[in-house]
């Protein structure tokens, strides 16, 4: 059969490839939601740290005037350290979520590319001279499925005896 460039030659069963692409896309969406949750957690940790700093400053000022007990100052210091630790943890979660997003995005792109291999098209105008598979056969990587010849032009090399070379012109 004669075929045109871009014409579909073979369509492989792509159910598993499509499922992998959908799974990777879903994982990417989950990673995006995880990043949103981590960003919200970071904002909450920042707010807690701001409050803990303000409380600590207030209690420290009162303690200097002996209007607060040592216990109250210790509690304010502990709350401040705890808020700092929660902020550090939230920042780490944001970095982790961003890495998960990047990983899921790359996996999604890779799955999409792999799924695109299920449709084989003619790279140029040509002639299908042989097919190596039938519907239902298992296609494996590296296995030829069809043979396509470029029919745009052929080159023929012919040896001509020197005695006849004078009778041959370019284009004959």
C-alpha cells in the first residue's frame, strides 16, 4: 500500500500505557495538592511564630519588672522554640512537596511520551512492502512491524562495458 507522511500504519493496544499516563497525571494532581497543603501549613507556622515572639517579648518585659514569674517566662521561651521548630518543619515540608511535584511532573510527562508510542505513523511518503505482524500479535521493543520504502526516487548503479559506454547518456 502507498502511504503518506503522517498516515497511521499501526495502532498498538495502549490500555496499560494509557492507565500509566492517567495514574501519573493523578499523582501529579496529588503532588500539587500536597504542595498547597504544605504552603498553608507554612503560613500557619509563620503566624504561630509571630504570636510566640510577641508573647515572649511581653513576658520577658514583665519578668524584668518582676510582674511575671520565672515559670511564665520559661513557658514563653518554650512556646517560642516550639514555634521556631514548627516553622522549620513546615519549610522542610514545602521543599519536600516541591520535589514531589517535580518528580510527579516528570513521571507524568514520561508516561505521556510512552503512551504516544502506541500509534505508529509513516515518517515519509512511501510504499509498505511488508508487514511482520497481524492483529493480536505481541509487539516487543526492537521488533520490526512493517517495512516502508521511500518511493520518492530510486538510484540504480549499472556497470557498462567500455565498448558500450558511448551509447549511454545521463538520464537513460
